[in-house]
């Protein structure tokens, strides 16, 4: 335990923390509202579909998706069940190792991701990138990676580079 652990936050730290806490509450709610209104998806479900859409053969192990999303397999399984019922995802046993389950994006799921992504990205651009300079956006990326790494093990998920 660090000797600073017993010290209260300074006023400046409390102001920064209050801003961050507000962001952590407001941004997910805004993203969910837009996606639910336009596509019938939560932000979490969109993230699952997006990860599958970007994966080779539109297929990933569910454990990999759970690691990307920093969620339990149980939470992911419930979300995948909802997506399966709508015909957007299928589950298959991993042929290379039967202990794992694969999530596979269906053609209908791909069409949904393709249709929902422009509106979602427009809102992200409006709420995040339009509010920042290019330098601030890069700083936000670095700050976010550092905090995510401090919170838990592993590198935060990053989309593959375009070809």
C-alpha cells in the first residue's frame, strides 16, 4: 500500500474525477439511446457485432470477445443469445478445440452492422472528436489506454488497421 492511499483527493483531482465520472455515465447512455433508436441494438451488442464483422471469416471465440469487451462469459452469453434469436449471430463449437465456442456473424448480422455503423460513428464523431483538437484526441487515446491498463490486465481492444 502506498502512503498516498490514505490522502484525500485534492480539489483539482476531485474536479477532474467529477468530469470523468460524468463522462462515464453520459457517453454510454447517449450511445445506447442512438443505437437502440436507429438499430434496436445496445452499445454492448453493437460492439460484439462490430468485433465479429472485423474478424477473419467474421468469427471469434466467445472468450476472445469477452476479453475485448472486459465482460464475463455469462454476460456475453446472454447478449449472444439475444443476437442469435434475431438471426444476427450463430454459435459453433470450435473445430480446432472443442472446449471453445465460436461466435459467427451471419449475413443478416453483417447487413445490420453495415447499416448501423454510419449513424453510430457520426454520433461518436460529434460527441468525442468534434469536441477535441487532433492533439487532444491523441492524448485522450493515450490517457484512455493508460487508465484501462491500470484497471485490468491486457491491452485494450484495438480494431485492425485497414488494408
